C-alpha cells in the first residue's frame, strides 16, 4: 500500500512540475492526486471507518487555511478594484537605477510582510511597468522583486502561505517569528541587493504608455479609505487570534465582513452597474480560485501520506541518513525551489510533531525561513516567481542565468545569520 500511494503522489508531482509541457492545469492534477491518495489508502485498509474519521479531521485543518486564503485574496482584490495600491505607487519618484533597486527591494520586503508575497509581486510588477520602460532593465528589477517578496513573506505570519500554515498549526507564534527571522530575512535580501547595485548604471526611462481611460476609477477618498481599511483588516488578524484564541481564518473573515459592509455603505448611492464594480461580489469573482484548488489538492494529498504514516517514516530515514537537523531543513529549503514549498512544509508538519519540537522551537523558525526564501533560487520555486513569470514572460533559463546565483547567495547568507544568531546570541 505504501509504495502505491507514494508512487501516485510522486507521479502527480511530476505532472505538476511539467504543467507547461503537458498543458494541464496543476490544480486539476493536484485534486486528482489528493483524491487518489485517499482512495488508495481506504481501499487497502481493513478499517475504512477509521480512515473516514481521519479524513474528516484533516479536512477541518485544511479548510482553515483555505478560508484564510480566500478571505485575504478577496480583500486584496477589493483594494485593487478601488485602485488603492496607487497610494503606494505614486510615492516613488527617483529614476536612478541604483536608488530604485534599493527602494523597490525594501518596499517589496515590507509590503510582502503586510500582505503576502504573491499579491505583493503582482502589485510591484504592475508598478515597475509604469516606472521602467526598457524590458531588459525591468526584468532584472522583477527578479529582485521575487527575492524580496519571498524574503519579506518568511518572517511574517501572513506574508507567505507556508509561514501561515506553521502559524495556524501552532508551530510558531506571531511575536517570536518576527523577532527571530527579520534579521536573517533582511540579510537574504541585502546580499542580492548589493550585487545588483554594482550591475545597475544610469537612469530608468518611465513608460509612456497611456492608462486605460475606459476603466472606472474610484474617488481619492474612496481609494484611501478602502486601502487603509483593507490593510488594517489584514494586520488585525494576528491581534484577533491573540485576543480570542480562535483560528486565524476567523479574524480574516471578520475583517472581510467589516470591509464588505464599509464598501456597501460607501457606494450605496451609485447605480447598480457602477456599484457592482466596487463590490465584494465582484472581487470574489476575480480571486484566483485555481490556486486555492491547487492548495486544496496538495494539502489533501499530503494529509493522506501523513495519515498513512509515510511522512513519519520519511522523518526517521532523514534523521538516520542525514542526522544534522540544520542540514535537513536547509535541504528542504533548496528542494522548495524545485517542488512547491506548500506541500514540503505540510509534509514537514506531518513528519515532525509538537512533542518533538514544541511551539517556537528553532526548528520551526528555521523551516519557515528556508521554505520561504529557498524558492527564490528558481522562478518556478515560489508563487511570486510563477506570477512574475506569467506577467513579464520571463523564461526559466533567463532567470537561472541572471538571478538564481544571487538568490542562492542571499539564501545561504540568511541561513548562516540565523544559525549564528541562535548559537551566539541564543535567539
């Protein structure tokens, strides 16, 4: 049974990795893989009733992550419908490439911690299209955005899906992950930034492409109210969890409900057609549901491996063959450049329990850093990279030649910083 389930899982991953070659959406493959893994598990089991109970328990855990993602994505889409992100983009005026790369890098880093790395990448790529007309220059900046977005997401409980998973699962707490990972994450950003600084010369030329005048625009007051309310709702989630001790998705749904009421009141005097463009219903239609279904399929598949005991067996093998837990975690981080970091972290949660490594153990913190930043090594290694790849038509090999080395240098520099910070300062 174990071999068949494992082969099914691996085969599903191969198809996901070659999504662009076989022209089948990875969400469809992930859903099939998840259902097949559980089906094989129950068919080869002598206690199908017990497995149904396991599935119900795992589904409850997975649904919390999905509700959280859907709520966050809806809030971001609502802000975007009101052109709220222009509050940020209009503040950047410099044309010096060297100055701009640092502004973009740090801006992306902190914005990613507030929102998430995928949303931040979309916003920043859109911004770069307005700031930089030359395609080659813009692609280098986009490469830096990917590194910065992943680094920024690693130290925030709402900045990256993998960190969110660890936070929701109780492996990390908000204050601890911020205090322990912000310096290593900054180092993983600063090292590539320094390298890029020496590559950049001269000034950028702003794009002269006209904006689409047919697009409806919100008023300045509406734009600012929705932007600050939306960001405030996202930032309130950790506070809500601390106060109520309820799962984070409850705080996210609360924030979405408040923003929904606010937007309805704000546009109540407008006509139905105009009002609908600024509504939460419109935002819900625009959220990336294939990504949500991809996460669902992957998490369901990993939960089957976990319930079947395969992940605990893998943990024992890794501990026996590798031994050094730091090497194990760094290997997981590098592997996330090839395989999506979401299932890797989900697998790690299944492999190592809270009895072995309790909440806020340095193992979980180091895992959050490595899984969050290791994906920058390849453009297909993170949601941020995949989004930028699609928006700017960046090829795999261009990124590998121009960006991967800098991303790896930053990854290892940040990892060493974290280990030294833990060993010497005891943090």
